[in-house]
C-alpha cells in the first residue's frame, strides 16, 4: 500500500529576512490524520513558518510541499482554497453588524461578505457547523453581540465552510479570558477527532491552549527545531525548558498540559 502524501512537508528549510536568519534547516512532516501544535517563545519563527505554509513567503533554501503540491511548480492560490486560517485578523476586517450565519457562509467564497444569493444548502451547512462549535444559539445574532470566545468559534465554523484539508489556528486563544478560552477549546475538541476532517496546526506559546486531540508537537527556538514528534514524548519539562529558555515544570491533567515556571527562571539544559 502506497504511503499517503504529507499534508505539509518541509525539508532543510531556511528563511532569511533583511539579513537575519529566522528559520534554520527545518525538517518537518504533517501526515493525514495528525494534528500538530507548534510551540515557541516570541521570535522563535512560528509566524514565519505559517507564512511559508500559506504561500505568503518563499523559503530562502530547502523544499516545501503543502497538500501534495510542491512549491515552485504549484499554483499557490489553489493551495489556499484548501487551507483554512483562523486568526484575530477577522476582528478588524469585519464590521460588528455582520450576521453570524452570513459570516460563516462567506467562508465558502473566501470573502468576508456574501455578495451573491446564498442557497438553502449553504445556510443549512453553516448552521450545522455553528451547532458543532456549540454556537447554535448565536445563529440569528450579529458579530457585535458575541463574546470574544464565541467569535473565535464562529471563525472556525467559517474556515470549515470551504471544507479545507488543512486548518491553521494562529494564536487562537490570544486575548481570551479564562472562561472564553475554555469555552473555545471545548468547542474545538470534537473537531479534532472528526473522521474525514482536516488536519489541524495550532501555533501558540502556551501549552494550556492545547486541547486533547492534538497528536504531535513541534518545538521551535530561534528558528531551529528543538524537538518534534508525538505529543506526549515531545511536551516534557526538559524539552520545554530548552525551547522557552526558562525552567518550567509540566503537569498533565485531564488530557491537557500546564506549565509552571521555576522561581529562579533559569533554563537548565
């Protein structure tokens, strides 16, 4: 039986911006059925990694393929139609008077507004996705009526509207209070194990933002891979201390990972 194509494949990828090396010799594969979390401190190269996956930056060296299409011979616009991105950018691109159900439907067209007549099938799918995210009660509301956590859930429903094969979550819990964060993560968890669903990549600098259902982890520091692999073998106190540059102790509770910083804050290698 042939080995399936990776969802994301990077081989010896480096990126230099304005004379500064921000990614250095990154090797990484995301296979179908895997959900990855990318963790690293500020300046570790997480954003640059996402920019390459989404085709907005070209690696300075190395090879990249996304969804079986190799950079250099693929139409990156086609890749983007099969890749969903959830980020806080929606908050400043979309007006508060936008209806929730219309915003979700707009994900099918890659816009932030619905400019043409929408069929009953699209509306039904949008409502189903909102229900799957625990937002059935928000269908008739406008964006301004939602909490920040509910907005993030709606953003995921919108990204799922186009049936992406890869869904990227860029710091999805940033700015959420603890109640909103937990509500958002509770809504995300069922999607991670849905049969036939997309592969997920979540970028964060906090292990607390990673719900059960993520299978693998990639740790970055100063543009280099500190460790990668199955999540339980990768998210350890020792490896996270190396990654974050400060000593931490990791506790696992109910499938979640919680970091406690050491008092002196010194990293031990």
